[in-house]
C-alpha cells in the first residue's frame, strides 16, 4: 500500500518512497575525491550547496565522502582535524541529504581514475623512511608500495620522534582539537608509539566521539564503511598503475617485506620444516 506523503513534504516522489520504505531504491552519489583539500579545506563551497540541491531535487537520497587519514591526522599523531567534514555536514543538513562515510586509511592516487593525490600522514611517512622494509608491502623485485601499510606490520609500533614533520613540512605542536606550528625552536609534542591498528582504532574512536549525534538512528550519517587496504579494499597492492601495471596484468605477489618473510620463517619452524 502506497503511503501518501504529507502536504508539507516537498521532496521528490522517488525520494519520499525510498525514505518511507515503500519500494523506492535509495541512491547515494559519490562526491569528488578532492571535495576536501589536502590542507583540510572544504573546496568550492559556493558551488556545493546548489549542486547538492540539484541532486536532492533529482530524487537522490544522499552522498558519499571519503574521510582521508592523510587529511584528518596530517598535522600530528593524535591531532584530528574534522573541521572540513563538519562544514560539509552542515551543508548536507540544510539540503536535507543523508551521508555515507568511508574512513580511508590508504593513500589516494595509485589506482585507475584517481585524479587526486592524498598521501599517508607525514609523520607516518617519516616512520616509513626509518623502516621501509618493515612497514611497506614489497614484491620480489624489491619494489615497495606506499599506498597502504603492510598487513604484516599491523601490530608493529611506529615510534614518532620529537621533530617529526607535519603536513606543512614543519615541526608541529598539537592537541586533539587544534594544531599550531612552531618553526623557531623545532620541537614537537611526543606521542607514544602506536601500531597501525592502534592508529586506525584511535581515529575511529575520535570519529565516533565527534559525530555521535549524527550517527544516531535517523541522523545524518546512515552508513560508515572502513577501508581495509589499497583503494579501501581488503587486498594486496599487487597491481598499481602508478608502478607500471597495465590491464590485464596479474600483478606481483606482495609478500617480500621483512616482516612478511619473518612471518613465513616462523610458520615454517612451527610446522617443523
């Protein structure tokens, strides 16, 4: 039985049907990868609202946005910058659109149709520079992927030393809500070592705390997806166009980094070989 919309509901018929559960299929549209800049600014704000209104008027239920680790925690470990995403959500609430969030812990730019580059946080890149053979996937030729931290390093602490770079290439001093840069004395707040899994956990906890009201039933955010590997997928970075891969190549095994080989050796010993 079709539920008649109320007289005060001026949303398109297709959207009213999807929200009332009477046969409509909710449609979510992916926002451009560069909606939030690498510097943490919501881009093209003046054009954003009318474009979202056009989607709403076409019957779209909501939009999807990548929340990049390399943007949110770019300034310093444990310092989360949610400001551009708060600004986006304010616009969405005024436009009466819903939101799907993808927590993206990979670097953007290595895959087909990636027209934007977001690296891992600078302090993570510093840790990688100190231990590239232990934190990055590596193939048999020694080629490393900087798109995602190796699964074999999931529980390996990454020490962040005083003086680590922030997103501007300078030394940063920060707290959980704001970050300032001090280039005069070149000293930085020291954060306890964390493993990659602990970094992912802490960011997800901070996201939940910050947007708790928007995650409640009927709130703005209707779905949260967690990226689990390259391009957000639970897989190895076996094929990346940025490293010369072309379709339909099968790619390369990514199990030759130090910790992967240590894991293999331990398994061999455990099997009595």
